[in-house]
């Protein structure tokens, strides 16, 4: 113990510095996804195209208790990634209930184009993977909507 030298400031601050750099890199990566998605969605909204998308998907999404606008974060989450869907959710005026249902569906079925080929290595065929995950997302979204209706939410 007598020969042990006290830790220098560099050794104490090194993990904090390393963590800060990783956090900044992650924030930059997320910004590269979320900012363009937000820009595109705001532009589509200003052009009136979100109304058309909402009208197209509205009837189907009603069974999940969602407005037609929720189709955008769902599609982005299913086929791009979760972060793109977060950018879309941030732009839309969804209630906490609608965000919760949307999030459950996206977390059940996300990044299909990226993850389905990877799941092939586990022996699961990509078509089976997509159907299972999308079916699960729709089932859980429907079920959570029923729970909200039952509790008056």
C-alpha cells in the first residue's frame, strides 16, 4: 500500500471524457436521422400530403385507436428504424395514449428490412419473420387499445 501512488487527474477523468465523446457521437448519429425525417414530415404537412396519408390509413388504424397520421411513424419504424419513427412522432400531435400504442407496435416490429436478413441466419425465413413480427405488432396494438377502452383511457 505504501508504494501505491494516488490516481492522477487524467486517470480519474479519462472514463468521463470517453463517455462524453461516445454520447456526442451517438447524439450526432441520431440527429442525422431525426432532423431530416422531421424536415420531410413538416414539409409534407405544409404541402397537405399528411392529410392524404391520414385519410388513406385512417380507417385501418382506427382498430388500434390511432389516427391516420400515426401511419407515418409506424411505416418508418417498421421499415427504416426506431429513430426515424421518433422523429415522426415528435412532429405529430399524438396523445400519450396514441404514442404508447404506436411505440408498442414499433418496438414489436421494427427495422424489418435490416433485421429480417439477419434472422435468416438463425433458421427463420425472412417472410416468416416479417409476418410474425407484423402480426405481433398488430395484435399487441389492438390488445392495448382494448385495454385502454376497458379502463376508460
